[in-house]
C-alpha cells in the first residue's frame, strides 16, 4: 500500500519514524507492506532528525496529490488552509485521506466527508481526538449498536497537567502553567488550551459520532481554566471532589447539551484519577452502560500511533474490497450517515446540574441569610454552606455553597441579584458539578 505524507512536523516525523522502526512488525501483524513513497514539506531540505534516504522529497504538496501511485494521503500540516484544500484535492483524485486536524474537522468535516462518500474513498481521523485513546473507532464501531446517552472527557493534556499540579503540589494557576510550558506540555501562547477551545474542537467531533449532530461553534458552551484558585481546589478536596476541565455531551429530553468547562468530579469517579497530561473519555450507552478509555492524549509518538491505526484500517478495507486494491467500492463502501439526528442543542441556561458557588463578601451581619434567601427565591436549594473570615481587619469574608440540582438560568439570576446587593467584594465563582 503506497503512502504520501504532507507535513513533516512533530507528528509527521513520528509517523515516518514509526514506519521505519516498526514497518516489519506491522507487516507481520497485518500482512500488508506499507511503502511511504513521497514526503512533502516546505522545510523538507532542512530536516536533520534522521536520514530521509529512500523517500521522494518535495517542498510542494502537489507532488503527493498528483502522484497516481499514492493510495493514501496523510495530511499533518495542521491549521485550516491549505490543509482543507489539500484534503479535498486528494479526495477528488481518488485517494483515501488521513488527518489529525481537529480544528479543520470541527469546521469543515461535513464538506470533507460528503465529498469522500461521493468519490468512494475513506477519511481517517483517529489522531484528531485524545491521541492513543481509540475513541473515534470506539464510537464509530465498538459502540455503534448503542444509543449514546453521555460522553464526558478529559481531552486536553495541557489543562489536565496544570490542574493536577495545582491539586497535588499546591501551585497557583500561573506557576503550574509556567511549569507546563517549561516541560513542553503547554505552548508559549497557551490560549487555545487554557481557554477551552482545543477541547471544544474535539467535543464537536465526538458529538457528531455519538449523537449524529453537526454543531457549530456557538452550539458549544466553552469556559477555560484561567482564574481558578487554590480556594476552588481546596473546596473540591474537602468535599470529596476533584477539579477537572471536562468536555461534556449529553442527551437530554430530545436535546443535546454540549459544554466545555471546569467541573467538580466526585473523587470516586474514574475520571477523577486521570492525572497530568493523560486523557480519558467516559461513555454511557443504553446497552453498554458505562465504559472509559484512557491513554496519552498528545505527543509525537502517541499521535503517530493513532495515525498509523487509521492507515492500517483503511488499507485492510481497501485490500479486501471486491474490485481490487484502489478503493472501497461497491457494497463494502463505508458511506455513513454522520448527521442523522434532528435533535436541537440545549442552551447552557437550560441545563440542570449541581453548582459550587463561591462568594467573596464584605463581612457583615446577615450576609449568609441574604444569600440563601435570594437563592431560595430563585428555586435554588442548598446542600451545604461554609462561611469563613479571610481578614477580620478589612472585613473580607467568603461564603461557599454547594447546591442541589438546579437550572442554570435560575442560578445565574440569583447570582445577578446577589451582586446587586452590594455585599460582594468581587464577582462570584461558579463551577458546575458533574456526577
């Protein structure tokens, strides 16, 4: 099976390395000999990590796209354009394609999959979500007989590393981020990760596979981890929770709710034990019930392993197609109806869950009574409350509340009314509980 690679960055280098080092092993396991014929990258001639003897090298992607011998084109340049154009051109020319480009799939997956179905080729994208965790194949095949009720995942290693260091070593958010950057777990500009956008891209893909929906960016509520403090970590620990950045998709009375935000996870839940840069996805199906999938979510070789799994699966299907090695034609063509659901998206204000609320207050008689009265007036029932004096001299206090299940818009309305009383020193902290 002849391959062409577009992009020799971190993951592309890992793919080449894995083919060089484990190619014989892959052939023994699958019976397929993979030949990487061409590599295209704008900086190809500056590559020094290992010799590229035996490959046809080019600075132009057209060398891969125009080669009729190449049956599978692997796009690993990232970004939106020209990656989108390269994928579409490869498909138009009858090549199967593989990508790990989550942002591209979240935005233009529908266009890419529709063209692939029309031409009769396949799209592999296991590397786009959670690295070595085979969650794409699990949702596509392993749990295909299930109506998926919930997907909840720790699918960004950067934020999980930061929150782990905050919880285990008592670091501030700023110090934990700096450590993550020093160790290579966070980018110099970490905004895509710490603001939740990376997880939102991945959740968009998972939502399509799990629920048959086609979310736009505005259908996913996104909050990041900036501003989380040791007070939030401490409350979680003292009350039997762990603080995680979760990507959550859930079916709710004919609606789909999609959200990325910090959440209090019960310490007994399997997601609570996922530490550092590791990823995990928890799935609940109507037949399978609860299952969880865990592994390294990023990095050169973990993602390269996921890309190779796509190459192997597509090659096996193509080589067993009734009309030869080129395509997956006829009755064996994989023409999925990805967007099969008409479910609407549930606005964040309509979700029902429990909440942790932290109110930084000006300490004064009756403060707790005022807060609890307002919450009660909005139908928000309190499960636990804790008040503390942070600085008696300056009358700085703090009230922490854990609610029973409530509608978010009611909680927000109560918080807005509390803010208008003048007893808050600064804005309240709201963190949802996911159980």
